[in-house]
C-alpha cells in the first residue's frame, strides 16, 4: 500500500521529471535531435543507476503506463482507417518479415553459446517485438502520422506484437511447465482471436449506438471521460490475454477515428499527453542499469546489429505487393520497426521474474533494447528530413 508520504514524494518526482524533460527536450530540439532521445536520456541521467534523483514507485509507474496508453490512443485516433485498410497486406508482410529476420539470426547466434533452447527462444522472441510508441512520437514530431509509411508501420507493429507475444507465451509456458502440448498452443491462439473479434464487435456497438448518444450528455467533459475510459479498459482487456495494453489503447482509438467526435477528442486529450507521455519516455531510461551493461557490451552489440538489420531489411519485401505509384520508402518502413522500447522492457522483466533470464542475459537484452530505442528516432529523423530515402 502506498503511504501519504510516498504519494507526496511522487508529486515531487513528477514535477522534477516534467521540468527536466522540458529543458532537455528544448535543448535536443535546438540541436535538431529527437525529443524522444532527450527524454529517455533524462531517465538514464536522473535514474537510480546514475544520479539517483528519481526512484519510481507504483504511482510513477502508473503515470508512465497511462502516458503510453494515451500516446497510442492518439495514434489510433489519427489513423486514417481507409488508408490503413489499403496498407493491411503491406503491414502484415512488414510484421512477418520483421519477426523472421530478427528471430532466426538471433537464435542461430544464441543457441551455440547458451546450449539452452528455452533461453535462446525467449531472447530471440523478445527481439521481435516493436515499440510503436517511440516511432509514433517521431512521426508525430514531423506531422507525418497520417502518411502511408506511418500508417503501415503502426499497423505492422500491432501485428508484430501479437506474433511476438504468441512466441513469448510459448517460451514462458515451456519454461515454467517444462512441456507445451497442442492444447496449450490452441488456447493461446484462441484467446487472441476472441480478443480481436470482441474488439470488432464492440467497435460496431460503440459507433452505431453509443457515440450518437454522447452528444446528449450534460456532464462537462463527458466525451473525454468516455474516451479515456474506453482506452484504459481496452488496454486492460489486452493485458489480460498477454498483449501489451498499448495495443488495446490503439484499437480504442481506431474505434473512434471515423466518428464525428474525433476532432473534439483529440483537442481534449492532447493536454493529458503533454504531461504523461514524457513520464513514459523517462521511465524507459530509468530502467537502464549502466553498470550491468558493460558486461554485455560485446554480445549485446552483435545482437543489436542483428535486431536493427532484421527490422530494416523487412521493409524491402513489402515493395513487391504495393502496385501504386506512391510507394512508401522501404528503408523508412523498416526503420520504423526498429525500436523495442517499453515492449522489450516488459518482456525482459517477465523473463527475469520467472527465472528464464539471469542478470547477464537480462543485461544483454536491456542493452539491445537501449541501442534500438536510441538509434531508431535518430535514424527516423534523418530519413524524414530527406523525404524517407
């Protein structure tokens, strides 16, 4: 239970985080670098492994998770559903090749070293996940969230996380139960299918029956309250079947993207994003143990190269299925899938908790997540400035 003094201390941490994040973000913007990198850097600098100014508790973690949910909810709202449907095949291929080109090389490298199939499988699967939150933030900085590349990357990241979570769920079940039969695999797949079908059915109900009646509510902020409630509960539902909560939040945004409430919701929810999304990004940096990273420098660098190239190369097969003249940049598509971010940290934490990862392998995985999280926004900004090429 969080005490009153801890709550007051969290207010101090919250204030320090926002203030320093604002200062560093302004410096990074003036240096023509991404705010994302600056805010993650704030987390590393002020975190428990460097200056020790910020030591997050449950409330701080809650604000960070809320920031991630709000960020992806806005991404869903700003998604052009019609454009997304045009990109569905491309997004599916981008996700599939991203998983294949990340998983197989990593497993080939890890298994001869570890001689442990479960450990190698777990780390390789963790490297497949994409942190779409960071990519969304960079595209948003350039006003490119509605571009073909951004829409394809966001859709692919959702598919990517579903595949990654499926692989990791298999690894977790195998590591804990020591056996994995057809029934267990079937249950995992079935729960994911039911979730997406339920979200589709809920979308129909909300858009046809609920949204038209929201205008009648007299309570101030009723539309905003309803929207945030939907995003949070959709995220909770996603988490219950092993998916990242941000996937549920993104789907909630999609539900409302084609309604007449879209502009009002975006206007009202944006101020919340201004004070929660920086905490989400700072929180990524807080989890980085600088000391533990040194021992993982060699192997972590090799795995980082594999992780980055696997995602970048995944953009090129997509070009084979796009027939129109306005083909998105394959390099920009692949680069958008590079960051592992908060999704990777979630998987790393789970692996350490259940005993699949020891401190050394946890450090290696964190190293890769850190490198891809820093490289991706820098690479994306460089490509976006050059028009994607």
